[in-house]
C-alpha cells in the first residue's frame, strides 16, 4: 500500500496538516482491492479548491465549479476533489448543482457503483458504507442506492457499467441490470463525447465481447451513431480476436473489414478530432500496403512511430499474424531517417540539368530517389544517385 500510494499519502498528509481530511477514492481504490494495475489516483478532500491552492505550489484549476483541481506532485498529477453531492442532471450532461459537503460519507453516496464508492485513508483503512469490497469479491457491479433513480440522474452510468464489465470482468447485479434495460433509452440525451469515452474504454477492455453481448441484448447499439443503421458492424467488433485500445483503431478495423464504411462519417458522428481521422486513415493506408507488399522499408519509413502499437494490434486483429521483428530497430537501420538526410537536394538536380526549367519534375525525381534509397536500390551518395538517375530514370521533359 505505502509504495503504491507513496505520493498520494504525502499529499493527504499535507492536506491533513492544515486541519482538513482527505482520502484516496474511486478507480484507484477499486483497482487496488481488485489486485489490478492502478492508473490515476483521485483524492477526495474536505478542503475547498481555494484551500488546496494555498497548500500546494502547482495546482491546475480544471473544474473549480465542480470542486476539482489537479495537484502536480513529484511529476505526477492527482485530481483532488472537494467532498460534494450533486443534484439533478436536467441537461444529461452536467449536474445542475454541486454542493460541497462536510463528510466523506455524503461524497461516497453520489458515486455510481458500490465498487467505486470506497474511500481509503492514508494508512490504507477503508471506508466502505455500501460493501463495495464484498461486491469486488463477489464480482458484481451494483448501483449505489436505487438503480433506476441513479440512471435517470445520469444515464452515462449505464454505459459505465458495461465498460466495467469489459475492463474488470465483473457481472452486472440483477436489479442493476433490470434498471439498465428499462432506462437505456435515456442515453439518447447524452453528449456523444461522453458516450465515446465509455465506448472506447469498453472496446479496450479484455472482456469486450461479454460487454458487446450486453450491448446487443439491451439494444444499446440502437442509440449509437452509425452502428444503429448497420448491425453488421457490431458483429464485426464482436469477431475481433483481441481488444483495440483506441477508437481510431476501431474505425480503421471496420474500414478494413468493410470498404463501405465511411471513416469521415464515423469520426464526425462520434465527434472525434481530425487527428483521430488522420490516424485511422494512416493505419488503413499502411494496412492495405502491408497486405500487398508485407512490411517494406518504405512502409516503415513513412509510418509514424506513435502509431506502431496500433499497427501491431490491427495486423494481429486482421491477419491473425504478428508483425515480424522489431519495427523500431528496423527503422533505425534504414539508409536514411528523413528526406533531409538524402545525399542530394533540389539544387544538385538543377545543376545536373542546367538547360531545364524548374518545375514539379524536381520534386517527382526527389521522391523517386528517396524511395530508391530507402528500399536500398541505390546507395545514399551523390555519385551513385547521379549515375542511377542518368542510367534509368532521366527526368521527363516538363
Ligand atoms: P478509470 O480507471 O477509468 O479512471 P474510475 O472509476 O476512476 O475509472 P473516473 O471517471 O476517473 O472513473 O471517475 C472517478 C470516480 O468518480 C469513480 O470511481 C466514481 O466514484 C465517480 N464517478 C465518475 N463518473 C461518475 C458518474 N457519472 N456518476 C457517479 N459517479 C461517478
Ligand atoms: Mg479515475
């Protein structure tokens, strides 16, 4: 406990030294009790955002009106939220009113599921009024309080339940499941951005197939953009041999499975960024190339390193094969790392052909040289390149 939560405990000690109370809450407590890897650590405190700002030097006010700030501590970020309750979500997006409260018990009462409504003090002692620990042991997702009321308050919780099924391999407790089946239609009011976050996490979980089964049985998909008019897409996702971690991987996968899929439309309807679309498109282009030519030097050269992991996953998902070797190492051993390292430039080419007017042909020729060097068809030195250009690739007359 001490080593996992080292920095969080330090933060709690500093807050408590000023006479307030503070606890580790949410996913970190749940994952710790469930022997899972811990991501971010959230802290709940009786101190107000202003009081937190006075205690720590680096505080980012991300949601002061909801009582949330981020405290940077030893190069780590911690969300510190004031104990609060919420009343009503008439717009289905934000609680109408957030009220700061005195007790951690009132704060835990507003949380969605029993497994998420456990607090831990700085010594590791748990405060668990809804028997969340027992539910972790029984492997159940159970709403805190009356499930129907809780889902009417914020319908996103129903999608969160499915996401936890996928991530944590838990089952939805019967009364909670019944409430979901009754209330699922309310998700049509939610902002698609909130839906997308949960959907992405659901697909990324190890048990995405169990979650997708519920997704189908509870007719959740009918409230989803694009998916609702093409049921085969759900089937496609269900057939995935491994989970995909990002929505753009999912878009690329669907496109590879069915050429009719419009990735622009998918991106737009899930309100994803242009970057999501670019990544999906980059992945599809490379996967098509990979399918035809395998893993060429050129593919490795053109492909951004930030998408390597996604590419691996998709190759595995689509072709049931592993990418051979270490892409990063292969990239390092290419003849050049970028166009700048090419031994010739536009200026050299102009000198070689003094009689020819400048034009697009220079770029075209450079592209061909770049390709030939990357593919080891010529050495990257000026004489070899000049000879290669003269012998087999004289530039066109334009
Ligand atoms: P993750 O591992 O994905 O971060 P998490 O459970 O920590 O999972 P967060 O979205 O970070 O999820 O939320 C932190 C905590 O805030 C949750 O554990 C839960 O107690 C509470 N919470 C989050 N969203 C809701 C919601 N829509 N309704 C009620 N409580 C919520
Ligand atoms: Mg969290």
